[in-house]
C-alpha cells in the first residue's frame, strides 16, 4: 500500500469497526488517547497531523452519515490546553473549550474533566486499585482474593497519596500495583506490609527517572 493511502485506510478501518460494534451487542467504543502531552515536543507538519487527528476523532460521532458510536478521550497534563499549540488550531481549540458550567460547577458532561476534581487522590487511587484486581484476574488467569487485594490496594493508595515524587502519582500507582498483582499471581497472594509497599513504589519511581535520563537504553 502506498504511504499516501495509509491514513485514509486506517481511518476507514476504525470507522468500520465502530459501526460494527452495535451488531456485537455493545453500544459503542470509548477510545482513550494517552500521552497527549507529547504535543509539547513536536513541531511543524508532525504537530499539524496530531492536531488534525484530534479534530477527526472529535468530529467523527456526528460527522459521518448516520453517526458513529465513538467517544474520543484525550489524556494530557493541564499545560497542553493552556499552551499555544492547540491555540493555533482555532477549530480544535473551539471544540475543547468549556462552554457554560464547568465540571467543578457540577456539569458532568463538560468537555474538560480535571482528574484532580473527580475525587480526592487517595479515593481515586483506591478505586483504580480495586478495578485492577478484576482486570488482573482476567489477564493472568489467577482468581485473586478480592478482600485481601482490596486491603493491599488501599495501603498502596495511602502510600502514593502521601508522596510527591515529581511524577504523576496515578501512573506510579498503577505501575506498582500491576507489578504486585503479577508477582502474587506467580508467587502466591499475601498481605503486603506498608514498608514493602513504600520500597516498591519508590523503586518504580527510580526506574521512571532512569528511563527519562537514558531513553536510548529502553524500548519505546
């Protein structure tokens, strides 16, 4: 396939999949595009392509005859919206602008949903940890003890909430918790003491910092 045709081909594949989903017994697709903060590192034509793709996802539900059951969610740090790059694309800035009441004012359907306003950090991390127990069971095939693991998740959420390590606590929490679930699926479940959780959490942080300092030594 010619390189010039790949973009159209990929878009048509996605739209075909989304249009098929209702026939499979579901109502639609929520597509999460993470790491949008990489916008701060790109320029020129590469930036134009990213911004154009974001607009396509935002317009797809109503921009195709019959509509598309697709919800696009972009995860990014606050400075992405506050920066000048999105501002240079007026159509995209307009679509991402909050109109009327904000999420903080009780509008659950607001375009921008600041995670810090969804729930206190500790509560949010605890809920994420509980949901990952079931996902861990499906991923590893090991039937985790939900009560035991809920307590482990709660203690780890406490550890994460008390620390500011200059890295997003949610990312560190998820990485640490997934590693712990995988370890227990292989070596057996147990109640994990707070001191061990602190060591493991800080160990994940150090690996993150090492990856940032030596990106060439790690896979993308």
